[in-house]
């Protein structure tokens, strides 16, 4: 009797059928029949010579894992607990020394060696994760791409994280992009140069450790941050966060000088205003505006030729509105891009354009 059914097979399973597909000249039905026959022989103990070798390898890997557990080098952890731990430490970087416990930097120095070693480790540990790599020529390639497929998504993320840190520190390949789906993780690397070995590369921190610096600050002053968060939450974030000297100037009824504005900008960004494009300035300005909480919201456009910043506030006092307009006008004037400013109740609009003849024109509506 022939039973015909419509079935759905993910690409990862089609890939596993590849040897049977090649054997049957691409006939999927025949490949599936061969797969079922092989599985049946394995389950009944009537394996072929290759099957016996595979079973022996599986047994050896199981003994390897059991040995690590008996020596207390590894622990058995329920997958639900493991996933909870991973999800709740997301955004923190793995310690470099922990990665070197897994991948020895003195023995493994090339990308193909790293891939081969980690794939072997995956097989021995039963993680079911496959790693493929594409990389440039030479002992120190300028670009590389890693693809991790199958296995538990949380574990796959940890392995991707470990490989990214290893390549950043040992081969000066920083993360340029990260693509994650339920069954695959892709990492794109590019060569970079840095002088301080202890410094975390920008791409690695952005994609794998965005909460690292924040968490370290909380660890330094836990009571301060706990109280601050509690206060902000209780008051629905209706508080200001302002640099002390800026606050002092405001209280005196004055405004910060241009030199003070530029100094504060350089302290925040680490670079002078001239080092940034107008679009970058607008994005930085948005971060500062939302952080200091003087206003309530902001709308920006960084499209070339149409750049603008729209500040939203809930102040009604005319003098207060004028002070805020002048304060932010001074900040934007420091970046040396011409603009016009238009004010209306609860809104201040800064529009940029190279065709403007003056740096600051005030138009009160």
C-alpha cells in the first residue's frame, strides 16, 4: 500500500538528507525511504558497518560528557533554568578568561582551526550546533562571516558571543553586523585597529554587551542607583538630570557660555563638534535632550537637506520658554551648522540648511 501525505520539512532537515538525496539522484521520496530504513536498522540493532561506527562515536561522546560531569568540570542544568539565566544576563559581556577556558589562544590561532575545534566540541557535547565560516585570504583576514545553525537558540547565542569575543581579541576582527533567527545566527566581522588591548571593541559591545557599562556603574554604587531608579519611577520620570555647573548657571539666571557648551559636549562624546556630521549631531542631541528631561519629547529628521529638530515641552511661562529656546539654540550653534528657530506654545523647531545666511534666526509665532 502506498500512502501519500503532504509534509513540511525545514531546510536544516533537508540538509541532513543531502547524502541520501545524492545517492538517489535528488529523489526526495527515495531519500526519505532510505533514511527511514537506516533509522529502523539502527533502532533494531541491525546496523551496517558505518552504522556501528556511528553508534560507537555516539557512545564515546556520551562517555566524554559523563566524564566531565564526574570530574565536576561540567554540570547538568535543566534547559528551562539555563534559558532563564541566559535571557536575564543578556547585554553583558562574557569574561575574556572564561572564553579562553573553552578556546585556548595559544593553540588555536586561525579561523578554520577555531571552526573545526568548536564543531568537534559541539559534537562531543551533543549541542547539535553547526558552525560554518567564510573569510578573507591570508593569516590575518580583513573580513569574516560566521554562520551558526541548529541547536538551542540560547546556547547558540552564547557560542556566537564567545567566538565574537575571541576573534575581536585574538584576530582584531570586530563585529559589524548580527543576524538572529530561530534556527540560525550570522555574525559579520571586519578588521579594526586598537591600541588599548583592554578596551572593548565598539561593535562587540554594541551587539553583545550593550548593558555592560551600565551594569558596571550599578555595581560601583548600587544604593545610589537603586534609590535613583525608585525615585524616578515613583515620580513618573518627572525629574531633571542636569550637569551640576549647568544647573548652577541656570539658578543664577544666566546661560552657559559657548566654551562651556563645547567642553560639556567633548566630555560626553570624547571628540570635538567638528568631528561629527550634522546627522550625527542631531542624533547625539536627541540623546542628551531625552536624558536631561528638561523637555518632554523630541522629533528629529536626519535626511540630507531636510534636517530638523522639534522639541516638545509642557512649560507655559513665557520667560521659561525663552530661556529654554536660548539654551538649546546655544548648544546647536556650537556645531557650526546654520539653522532657523521657530517657537510656538509647547514646541521649538530648529531647521537646518546650508543656504541660510545666518547661524541663528529667531522667529517667534
